[in-house]
């Protein structure tokens, strides 16, 4: 069963441009990951340091394997250096 995740990230205001550049260069890795159906990121129009990831995955297992790999390769730690608070992630399941 596919899932959609919505992750809200508060980024240090002094680091937003660098964070967005990192996303621009790294988004293809996520989009090409096994089980990734789509990956988009948006910036809150009212709070420019709030970035939202919207991801669709073929399964929760596929998303979990991707996250585990990104933790193992150090990517999550690299992203975390930009955060001013822990990200909030919601996992949504298709019901139709």
C-alpha cells in the first residue's frame, strides 16, 4: 500500500539558501530511489525558513529503507545541520 509523507522543517534563516541549494542538487537521489513515486519540496510563502517535503512511496518499507540508507551515508546528519528544530513528519495512507 502506498504512503505519502509530509515533513515540515524549520531551517535556520541564515542557512535557507544553502539548504535549498543542497536540495536542488540532491533531489534526484530521492526521486530515483527504489520505491519513490514522487518527491517535491516547497517553501512556506509566509515563513520563508519553513520547508515542506511531500513524498509518495510505493510502501512504508520502501520509504523506511530509503531513510535508513540516508542515515547510513550521513545525508541526514548533513541536512540536520540546517534545522532549528526537529522535523515534523506525518505519514498518510491511501484509503481508496
